[in-house]
């Protein structure tokens, strides 16, 4: 056994011991995975379901939170060294919870806190169980494919019943954000030369375009550009870049020309002016006006913020039927201040770097594909947070936490990844 394996805890020796002595926990984790992925796939229909004062999505959040917290405590003895590199995210969680003490919107803030705490709990639990279960990576991959397919079919039904931009079954923007996870998986398969992956990626991208979600479509285009260049040599990048840029430019212009509603959402013939002055009406929703309000309010408590949920509360007092800032970076700045935003960004960058290292060090095709999926999914979330509310959507955050945690816990051989982290070098 290598020194690195001793430090991390070698999976071959942990697996039979843990699975023999903790069968209930292992079964609970498998059930949790099913809830996270399949529940997220049905997030659209669940939003129309209400049990008392709680929506179906709210019930899903509570179930995921309770299960992940229980498993987090129950798997405490499986703590892994990689968790040390995730401490900034844990520190941000502590700050988020503490902000409830000075928040004027305790109820809304509690919902936001619960989503983020569930994300971190699922991340750590997935790291631990991926180390002791060889089958976890295959199960996660299978559930991601199935849930993406279910969501795609449900939204196709919605499109057939109500046309482009439909929210009859799935909300168009919320579907597009979840679909980006499936797109990341298929693009990772394309990069790993898996059959039919490119065709599946094109189908997912087409559904995102038909949802008329501007930011999601832009993120999809960036992912198509990013995936082929991951891990490529500088020579290959230089040769491929011009052709890729030209092809993507023609693709975007073609979609915007022939999908007129999507073009209108970008502001028609004057997209920049339409977005800035809100003249594109319902399509742009005057986001810059909302952002200005949130920014001015955040300036009143710049360092520690006004507490969890305060951005939503502030907007609800000013605008009718608007309770989200549609910019999660501004939300974090307003609610948790400069301190919270810096810790969040630092932790997110560290997590992204770890997923990248997992990709470069992965030994099997499935590990490489899942690692790249996690990296692309994190990139997509980072882009979506600029104009949307991904940070408080459990049906996006929960699957991403599992993808990232499974990647860090399993991909590439633990001693290789942690040696790369310690040396600060990325494998070529």
C-alpha cells in the first residue's frame, strides 16, 4: 500500500468492512441518490403540487436535507483528507447560518440556508461514500442519465402542449438549468469519445434553446466550446480554436435568426439597449433595475450583509411579484456581505480546481467522464448565477453536489489527486 493510500484510507480495504457493518447507511445513501436525481427530474411537476403550505419542491428540499444531515453525522468516522480542501465551503455555511441572527426575513432566509447546507452535506457525504463503494460512481452516472432523460421527455411534452418557452409542466428557466447537467454529461462523453454522446448533447442543447432561456442557451454554447479543449495540448487548441469559434458563431446566429422568440429575448435587433432599459418587456424583466436596487441596499451593510433572505425581502417590498434578484452573486453580497462573497468565491474556485485535478488524474473512462461532467457542471452554474437564482434551487444544487463529491471521492486514485494538490502541479 502506498503512503498516499495510507493517508487517505485505501478504498479496497475500506469497502468490504464498511459495507458489511453499515448496510443501513449504505442503503440510505442509495435511496438518497435516487431522491436527489429523480426528485430533481420531477421538480417541474412538483412545483405545481402543494401539501398544506409547502410545495412539492419544498418537501423535496426537506427530505434531502434530513437524509443528508443524518448520513453526514453517521459517516463521521469516514472523514477524508480532501475535506480539508473544502473547508472554505464549510466556513461559508457557518456564516450563512449565523446571518439568520440579523436577518429581517427569517422564513425566506431559512429556506435559502437549508438549500445551501444540503449542498455542502451532500458534497461531504458523497465524498465519503464514493471512497467505500466502487459501485457509487456507476449508480450516479446511471441516475444522471435517467433523470436527464425524464426531464427532457417532460419538457418535450410541455413544448408540444404550449409551444416554445412553455412552463406548462416544467418552468422554462428551471428546466434549462437542470438540463445543463445532462448536457455536461453528454459533452464529457463526446470529449471521451463515447458513442452517441454528441447527438444526445445536441438534443439537450436544442431543448434548452426551445425553452427560450437566454443565459442557459449562452452557457450551453460555452460548454460546447469548452469541452473539446479540456486537457488538449496548446498546439491542438491553436489549430481547433478558429474553426470552433466560426462554427459556434454560425450556430448561434442561425438559432437566433430562426427561433424568433429566443432572438426577442436577447432584445431583438438592439439586444444591449433592450436589456439595459427594460424595453424588451417581459423577456428582460428590467433586470438591471432590480440589480441596481439590490446593489444600493447592499451598500448599507457592505461587510457582513443584511442576513439570509434579505435580498428577496427587499425586492418584494419594491416590486410586485418579484422575490429573487436574478443574480446570485449580488444575492450573496447583499445577504452575507463582502466577507461571505469572498469566502464563497474562494471555496468555489478550490472545488473547481479539485474537479479539474480529478479529470487530469482519472484512470478509467467512467472516472474521467464523471470528473469532466462535474467540472463542466460547476462552470455552467457559475455562468447561470450571473442572471438567475441557481443558488437557491435544490434540484440543481443537490445533483451537482453529488457529482462533485463522487468525483473527489473516487476519480483518479486518491494518492494521485492529493499529491497533485500538495505539489500544485497538474498532470499533463
